[in-house]
């Protein structure tokens, strides 16, 4: 049924790796990956645990479609309690690492405790062992991957690792696999670093077995791939232009957060857009973009591989950055660019490369720089404190602050704690553009009302990937709704949140949902897995996962007061564009959302809701 | 009257000479509709997926009725998405 039926438990304190059967009852109730790993986590840790203590656990998990021939079936998820938010952290990544875990015969790896010294986990099919990583500590994700492959004399080993950001406790450190794919948000890399776990290296040669009905699965996955190929977005738009094509769209509708959300439109949006990535540079006559790229089993291939201008001030003396590498994607280009007013595409790519190299989330990093730049312009932070001039728009400051944060140098240590801690320390908590401590992604909720509700209620803090109503409110997928109205958004947000939980838990990429609905996913899961996988059942599983995550957060100490937006978004009207004069009307949507969810006015799932979902 | 016409992503090939940064200023007659403008520049109808006037979405059924005003900014994309 798409499962190996076994998990690897790694006790880092004792240095012991042990095998356990996968709880197949839970696989029926929570599907896999995000849902199933969260069920394990909430069953095994105290919700009030310090995220960076040995008592926190970290789980790497696949879904039933991971490693199969389902399109985009390469995803894996990292679930833990996150240091940036103190809430559930659940970050998923593409590349090839997830599929390799399945090929090695494991569905999930649970890490617990803390190793007394730096180690990495090596898994070759059944064999799992912790190895010394003293020589890897202090090295980047890129060096770590290269060194392990060289040591093992195996170029096909797949590696997830942390860089110096994860070692240094950057609260938004990532876990990077395959050089430039990342479990990016909420600081899962800092948890890994706190456990003295530098990397996980996998080699599997067994393929995937246990598909319930292979013929039916072939048919279902082939039909679903045709849907992706025939759809203009997944078949043409995403492979050609990548996600960054949204830059001009979101700017045009007046929802591109600019200079720490002071503005909603960026005068240089076109300079950092997908269109700009295709244009030849005046300096060397080459376009920034080299090619697109796909993760394991993906038939969309939205990934960007680009080459930085070798003569740019950021890299002219650093040849190691001259080769083709990952980026830019929309979120990174926005967070490193518009969020702090920088319109220099090469500088954004340099900062993005540092994020990939040392393992940190470019969204939270860029947005934290935006907050620091605002504090600098207000005179709250000085040149002496930061170590350099940091006005909005300074590409030099962006590049230098990326270096300082990635390596834990000077003021970079403070930036590494995220905007909420930074702004609170300097007396302006209201200037942190975050929810539950996690920074916003690239959509201003004054111009896209539903996203305000999606951010406020996201279980991992501000995030676009828990409920992407932009698809409906801006792009018309699956149906167009008006981004300026609040009516109907509670239902819309709930529908997106629950469906996304299913996509994530299946082990596939949420970008398939630009063409697929759950009705396209359902036959693939039903053919792969034993049990009843009807549409009703999938909808129920999605809702169950959402409520389970919510219960964990409530038990961790979050309340309805934390389902909130910074005052800038609810009281400072947008200054330009079609949303000019508007604020986000969260107060109108939130009570309705609680009702639609079957929660009390205090945001707590009612006994009836819990019983209905079997929680 | 003067308007701005912007074509993005693969549609930029349909922009006339003289355009810059996916944008051109045009002198058009009063009363022209957004649908007529798109046809005039031979943008295939099925490719004109996301059509905004001053950042506001114009549904397909209204494009041949929606008359442009001086200073309007028309922006058009093929089917695209991101995240």
C-alpha cells in the first residue's frame, strides 16, 4: 500500500538506531507525511517542550505516494515543534531525498534526544548507523554534501543537512537537501542543530513495493499526469517562467508587500521578476536563467537554475558562486527584494545562494532584514549597532547582512532570531510583520482579504502554503473570487487548508493543485493504499489533520489572541493601487471561520467536532 | 486618449516596437474596449487569461463591454501561477 511498514527510530543521546513497525491504524487515519508524522509527534512530546531541548523530537516522513510514479511524488516532510514560533513546525521539501528514504525501505525517521557530539546518520537500505561529524561541523550544506559523497565514494547518496545557520541556532534555519531544495520554514534546521545532527545520508536500492493494485495505479497516475500536461499553468506557465512570474501580477493588484509592508507596490518589481530572469544582462550578455529543473518524479519542473553575473560586486572575488545554481523563486525574490526595497536581481541571487549554502529560510531572513531597515530608518537602530548603514534599498546591506546572519557574525546573531524577537528587543514589536512569530510571505492581505485569514489561522505561523487562497482570489483557480471582499472567505480558507493537508500528507507537491483537485489525487491514493480512500474520507482526513495541529498549538499555550495580524495590516490603509484605502478586515472573517470549523468563539474545537473527527 | 498596455510572460512577444519593461504607452480612440485592444494586438483570446485594468480583474464576458478611460493601465498574462 505504498508503505514499507517500518520506521527508523534514532536515539541520539544513546547513539542507538532501532526499527519499529509503522502504525498502520494511524496511516489509515492520517494518510502519511505531514499528517502521520504530526500524529507521532503529538503522541510523543509534551506540547510545552522547549523546541531546542533534547526533549523535542524531529521526524522526517514520506507519504504513501513518495517514491512512486505519481507525478511530483518526491516530497518528504520534517515535523517538530518549531523554535521560531513555539507552534507545530511542518516543512516539506522536494528534490530526491524523500524518494530515497522509501527506496531504502523506511517510511519515516524519528530523531530524539541530543547527541553528545556532532554526528550524521548514514542509512544504506536496512543498515543505519550514526557516524562522527566533527569534520563536517562548521561546514556549509554544500560542503557537507560533497564531503559525505566523497567519503562514501557514492555520488548517488542523497543528503539532507544543516549549514552554519542550523548549527548557530538561527531560528529560521532550514534543512537543505540536494543542494538547493529545503524544508524551509519555521526553523526545523535549528532543531536539527540543537540535536548535534549535521546530516542524514541515504542510499536505497529497493524501489517501492506494496502498491495495492499496480495496474490501477499505472492508469491513475498516467491519467493524472495528462491533466498536468494539458493544463496551461502546470504544462506551460510554471516550467517556462517558474513561480517568479507572480512578481508583476501581485504588484499590479497592489498586494506586493514593500519595505516591511509600508507600501503595497514596488517600483522595481519588474527588475526582479521572471521576465527579468529571461532578459540578457547588459554586463555579460547572458540571461540570469540557465534552465528549469524538476524534483523526483515531477512532470511540472518549476525549479529555476540560474547563473549570477560574475562581475557583480557580491561575487567578483568569490568564484565558488559563479556556477549555475538554484533560484530565484518568487518568495525568495520578494523577501530579499521588495520586502526591503532592493531591486538588484544579482544581489538577491547572491543572498539566496547564501541561504541555500548555509541553510536558512530566505522568507524569514529577508523579512527580518526589512524590519531592521525600518528600525534603522527610524533611528532606533544605528550604524554602530548594525555594523553598517542599512537603509531600505541597499543591496550592499542585504548582501553583507546575509553573510553575517549565515555565519553568526556580529549583528547577524540578532537577525538570526527573527523579526519578532528583534523588534520586541528594540521596543517596536508592532513592526514585526509576522503571525505567531513567523514572517509573512509575499502577499499583502490588505489587497487579498482571504490571505489575512489564512495567515492568522495558519498552524505554523504566517504562511502561504497552508491555505493558498491567492489561487482563487487572484488567479481564478479553481474559481475566481473577489480579493477585496470578506464574504465567503471563511469557507474558502477552510477548504484550501483541509485540501492542502491531504496533498502534503500524500507525499506530492501542492503545485499540482493548480491543475488537480482532490478528485485527481483520490484515484492515485486509492490505487496505492489499502482501505477506503473515497473523496469523503480524504476530506475528513484533511480536516482531522488541521484540527490535530490546532489542538497541539492550543496545548502549547496559543489562544485566539494569537490568530491575529500586525496592526499595520488592520489599521494602516494601503497607500496605492487598487486596494488603496483598504485594511485587512480579519475581525469580520475570524468569528465566521471559527463557526465554519466547528470551534468555540475562543477558537477551540468543540467536543462535537473532535468526536466527529475521531480526535 | 493615452493608456498603458502591458503584456507579460510569453505574451510580451505581442508588444509593438518601442515597448520597454513589458509596457508601452498607446494613443487610442475614446470608447475602445479592453477586449478590442487585446484583439488589435493579436493576442490569442485563450492566452489572454488574466486581464487587469488598473489592477482590477475583468472577467472574460465583460472584456468586450469594458470601455477604457484616459490613463487606464491594461495588464495581461497567459495562464500562470506561483507560490
